[in-house]
C-alpha cells in the first residue's frame, strides 16, 4: 500500500546514501568497496645485548622483539649467539593472535679440534640456553587517553596513535578502560572475541564520559565477526552511523549515549544475541533521514530500558528479524515510533510511544504479541514529507499479532487500524479519544481491506471522533467490548461477516450500531441463470447476509418502566449457521408474484400499494409462500402442509392460491429435522429474528435506548422515529406503510421496529435461564397454539416495537389482520 512504499523508499535512500559514502556495499570481501578494514604496521624489533664477564664465565643476553635468549658459556673458548624468535635461525618476530607464554631450556655439548702446526687443541663447549617467548603484550587492564595505551599502573606501556589503533590489535587485552576525553572515530573491532570497552574503572560522570567523535562520514564503532564484545558507558556521536554490528554474536551495549549521528544511531545486521540496556539513541538525522535503531538480516536483538527519541525518520526500523523492545521511550520521531516488517516479536511491552509522526507502531507481516504499551499522541503531520494519517497502531499485510492491554489514546487519526488481509486479536485495550483532527478517519478500531479472522474482544472503546468500531470489506468477531460516547457505536459496511456484535455494551453513542448509509452485504439466494430466466419473481427480492454468532437474547428488567418485559429473561444464544434475510418485509408486489394472490387491501394515503407490506396474512399463508418460492428456485421445501383448509375451499396442493389458509397440519418436510438444516425459504426462528433485528446492539432499538414515555405515543421517541413507524409518527397511515423509508440497521434490514408485526416459525415458550444453541419450536397445533410475532406495528407504542419485545397470535383465520406481515430467510449455502 502507499504507506509501505513511501517508508521503504525513504529507508532505501538512507541506506544507499550511507553505503555510497562508506565506499560501497556491505559484503564481506576485503576490497576497497567492502567492509571497513584496519591496517597495522609492525615496526622492526629492537635488539639489546648485555655481556657480563666473571672469570671464565661470560653471560650474553640478547633481547629482540618479544624473545629473550640467554646463553651461558662455561670455560669459554667459543660463544655462540642465535638471534631468533622461536627457532635457531635468524628470524624477526611475526605478529601473534593470542597471548601465549612459554619457557624452554636447552643444554648442548660439542667438541672442537683445531690443529695449528704441530699443535693440537681440543675444546669442549657446554651451552645451556633458556628461552622465554611472549606473543602479544600482556596487559591486565588498559586505559586509553588521547594518545597512549599503558598498563593500569601507568608505569610502562606501548604507545598507540589513537583508540582505533589500540583496538586494531584486539588481542592486546581483554578489557579496555577509556578515560574521559574525546577521541577521533573509526574504531573497528574485527574478528575479536571477549573484548570489553568501558569507561575508566574509577568511574566517570555522564557529563565526563568518554566520547568517540565521528567526522560525519565514518562509523563510530564497527564490530565485525566478533563474539562477546561489550561496550559500556561511552558517548558515540557525530558519525554517519554511530555503531555498526555485523555478523557477530553476544554483543552487549550498556548505558551508552549514541546520539546526534547523521543517518543511523545503531545498525545491527545478521547478528545474534545483540542486547542494549539503558542506552540513549536520539536525535539521529533530520527530515527524511535518521533511524535511531535499525535491525536487519534475520538477527536476534533486544533493546530495554532505553530512549529512542527525536530521530528524523523512525525510532526503530526492524526488518526480517527477531526483536524484543521493553520499557523504552520511543517518542517524538519524525515517522513511525517503531516499524516491524517481516519481524518476529519476541517481546514488545511497557514501551511509551508518544507524539510520533504518522504512526506510533506499524506491524507489517509481523508475528507476536504487543502488550501493555502506551501509544499516544500520534500526529497526522510529517516533517519528513511522508504519508501521515496519525494512526496509533497499524497492522497490515498478513500480520498475525495479538495486541492486548495497551493504551491507544489521543492519536489524531484512527486508534488501531487493521488492513489488507491482516489477521489477529485485539483484546483488553483502552482505545479512547482518537480522531482529534479528521473525523473521516477518527475510528477507535477500524478493520478494513479484506481482513479476515479478526477478533475484537474485551476492549474499552470510547470518545472517538467517528466510530467505536468500523468493519469494512472484512470479517471480524466483535464482542464483549464497552463501546461508548462515539459518534457511531459500530459501523459495518461491505462486510463478509461480523459475528457476536450483539454482545457488546453500547452506551451514549450518538448512533449506536448505525451508519448514515450502510452498505449491506447483498447476496444472491438464487444464482442459476435458467431459474432466474424462468422465474423473474426473484428480481423483486433483495437478501442480505446475516453472519453466525452469539448474542444476549431478551432485555434487562429496567428497559421499560413496568413489567411488560417480564417474559424477556436474558440468556445467551449461539447461532452456528449464517443465513440470508429479506431487507424488507414481504411487500404486496412480492407476495402476488410468488403466490398469484394479490394483497391489494384498502389503505389510506397515496403511497403505491405494491410497495406496502403484505399484511393481512395468516401464519399458514407465510409458510405457503416460502414453499412456493423454494419450488420456483429448485430448492427443497422446508414445510410439509397437509389437510389444508382455505377460507372458501379445500385445496391441499395449491395452498389456496385464491384465498387464505385458515388451518393445516404442519411438520418439517421429509429430511428436514429443524429449520437450520433446510436449504429452502422459511420463516426465521424467534432467536434468528431478534439476532438480525438487533444488528449487533444491546439497546432497546438498534438506534439507541427507549425514552421514558415508552407506553405512550407522545411525545415522540427520537430513536424509534429514526427507524420505524409506530403510533407516535404513523398518523392515520396504517395497513402496512411503504417499506424502506426509515433508517436500516447495520445488517441492512428495514422496519424491524414498527410497521407490521412479523411472523416467526416458533411457538411461544418461556425463555431458559441458561445458554442455548440454535433454539426452535414448531407449534403442534398452530390454529390454536400461540405463535410468536415480533417487531410491533404502526399502531403500537414504543415498548411494543423494541428488539426484545414478544407478542403472540394464533395461526388461523382470525389472525389475518392489517398489523400482521412477515419476512423470509434462507440458510442455503450461507449456513456452512
């Protein structure tokens, strides 16, 4: 997406500029364009000869380089001196790679015969040679000032031109203690193990700590192919890159200040076990340059108890690595506080990410858990000219993360934005007061762009400028959240599936669970072209998807001011199959097209009769229409109607196409054990009806709470007036007002409150007080049994039109009044 490309372009420009300035890429070849190298010059050894004579004994000591050879000649006539490092040939000492001390003693006897004239002299020479060899310089502690490295007592030592030269011969010591002062940059630790660079042992204040000054083009400290290096208590600044760690392991940085560098504070690449504790990585670069901590190359890195503030481009940029960030300040950066791309998050907790530009935290193709962080104050302006929507947390591009127990507040755009095929879980977060600038993007939580398998649960989402939760073109399980004081409680548009939305607590939102113009998911319940061509009746119907899920059925005891809801005991209902429902109640036009029997009952007003609700239908009439539509669509019928008694004729096969059905024997069709496994058209169960009518809300209406005047028609109930026709606003226009003139719920359903009562398929029974799954109850004797009707009608008061309100009618001929209608549902392939 745009954000990704802009950030990557900026990052690459930074790295290319650095690589160019350093003489090439970052490979491991020893050419001019490869990694930084150190050249050491070995000076010719110094030879000292001391001769002591004592009678017949002469002792000669020769010191050359690091080799001392002592030759003692007894009864001397011949003295032999061999100048060599470790052999008897004349050889200069070569460089060493480790500190080694060895001592050897050699005793030699030889006989020499000299003939001079007639004289003959025989001389026997016995030589004892003791050789001690030391490779390197043994220094238990080393301090470095502006120009000198010596032993800890300062009495003797070996001069180096700079700190860089001292470290170039890294085997000279295991510990370097650096006195307070300033040193030219360019320190290289190459193929060295167990090196410690630390401030002087007697301590230095933060003000006086040793400082490595760069020249703006080099690297302050480079660590390559090394193991067990420790850097403690230094100030490293004004280099192009403060620290570069490459192909190393178990490298530790403790209490260093690495700031005011040109492009990157610390760059760790292809290294394992690199840890930072108590470091300050701040004020790196400006504008589109400057990364405080850059982690790459599949390594393992941890940064704890530190500060990564005010860097020009990003605080942390981690690519294809394993990363831990804990208890840090990552604030006021000119781009993301932290961006994790292709990264495994080992730990990301207790960080404060405040006032970063554009994004507080970006998780791009990342995995892991983000827990207990404060991500606040993200701005929607960028000093580096990038894309800055002011998002607290952005999760994108197949990221699979758990974001839990974080505080995501006061960001100028959306609090948590999940987009582009992201999966993950948002749980237990406080997502409040987001969207201070732009109401179009001021959501608490937004799940967009074909995101799937998202869980949003147990969060507090309040006081956001636009919505508490928005789900658009995605699938999400949204439940058990407290969603309050937002412009909209829940917005669902173009959704594949939103489940369990009814289990949230919605309080004081301007529009609970409603959008100005919701874009419902319209589905094709009949897709066979031949069937559609033969039965144009289906062109008149529009069905929307109702996802499976769980919700709290019933109402709290204080929802209405008297005991009219005493049969609405709250209990949890699980509906395990999705289904499709008609957007409107069955209209007179639709009923006539399906059955051949027009419902042109007289009505007042001037609205077109065809678009009014098909009222004055019995329960049997509704079942008959459902079966007829199933037959036209080549689907199984759900109901078996026998012994059909019509109002004027007995007609067992055509469902009384010219009159009402006033009685029949009704059972589930052969092979249909319950409504949820029938693929044809049917009436909803009572549980399905309340679930789809609530549209994910828990208030009296999907538009909000009910007024105190619930039992009266005046004054007007504002929330009900937005969504339905009832006695407070219908006037004299009863008998099934025109459908879809009021505001629909977020599933896209119209008129579930008011207009006409809607038949369900269930017999009236008392609610259980325990959790149930897929409940239903087909009446045994529907002509006399009480069958549940729902939703109120145009002459009812507000209490009767609530989402939880229950009423009953018998199914026979007496109950074909102007106040009774229905809508159909279908499980079909949606139930899988």
